[in-house]
């Protein structure tokens, strides 16, 4: 019994010491890593916007922007820092756009994607397809840009977020009018059951059946999808109720299941637009 207690105490002490050592190491290395990332970001901005000499920082909807102007005060371009959820964790990247709204490049800052699979996001094979795309281009997956086979869960979130970031840049820095998504007009929809589909997180369609009675949505059922089961389950459980309660597609998406949630919303729109 005494040996067991002694062993337990010994293991506890070792655990405390290890935790302390790790804490000290993190405290030493974290500032070094942050400084290195800051230097690399500064170098990237100079590479993307070589004529820019004046810089301003701004944050819009959780996205950080660096706006670069030349000596005359004219816009040279904008560099965004974006975070999205990949397959294994957070992916952070920079997106650079020039004064004409053309994408100059994409730079991966950090990620935890699987080596040999998800880390394709670092390669020209994936990134180069975005260069030259304009803020007014659709940048639609399957038409303008493509995910990488075998790395869909790593590449798709980046491509979807790029479209959103381009809207922010166009509307806030380039003076463009970005058309907002129209809400549902149920007054023109007859009672009945409607079927619609839209891409989910996997890239395959999410298919829904929407029931309309008395000018209101009374039921939304997801009848087909190929999204990751545990992730999609959150969206399937919550999104239909949110849309029905609001009688609108302008509802909050489910945290941790953003792209499945968007797929359901877009599938409902598709159903009621047919």
C-alpha cells in the first residue's frame, strides 16, 4: 500500500515538473515564433505591394487588413489575414489583392493539416489558380476554382472564405457595391413540398425537402448529404429550426459546422426558387 502511495506521489511530482518545464519552454519560444511570423508577414507585404510606402491596419468582421498606399497616397493594394477551420485545426492565411481588385497571391501562415495530404494548401498547384481572379469574379468552386482531390476538407474552407474576403475588400476598400443575398419572399410560394440542393462542406450536394403551408415554412428535412457525420449532425439538428422560427434565411450558422449550415441554407433557397 505504501509503495502504491509513494508511486502515485512520485508520478504526480513528475507531472508537475514536466508541466512547469513545458510552461517555461512555451514562455521562451512563443515570443520568438511571434517575432519570426511578424518579420515574415512584413516581408510578404513588401513582396505583394512593392510600391506601397504607407500602411494602415483595419479589422472588419473578424478579418485583419493591411492597406498599402504609395507616396502619392494612392491605393496599391490590400493584404488580409484570415483564419478558417481546416481538417485538423485552424488554417491562417494571407490574401493579397491589388488596387484593381485582382488577386496577387495567397500565402499560408500556419496550419496543422496532414503532411502529404492537406499540406497541399502550401503548394502552387492549389494557390496559383486564385492568382488573377478579380473581386467581381464568382470564384465558384467547380467552375472558377477547384478543391484538391484527397484534400477537400483542407482546400474547400480556404476557397469558400476567399469569396467572402473578396467581398469585404471590394465593398470596403475598392468602392464597389456588393450585392447582399436577398431573403426569402414566401408570399410568392404556393403551398407544397419543394426539393432543393446546394454544396455542403464535402463539396457534394446537401439535398433538402421544404414544406410550405399557409405562406410559411413548416418543415425542412435534410434527405441526403455526404458531409462528415458528426459535423453535419449539428447543422441538421439546428439549422432547420432556426430558419423555420425566423421564417428567414438570415440566421446564425451553427458554430463548428459553418459550411454544412451554409449548404442547408443555400439548399432551402434553391428549393423555394424553383
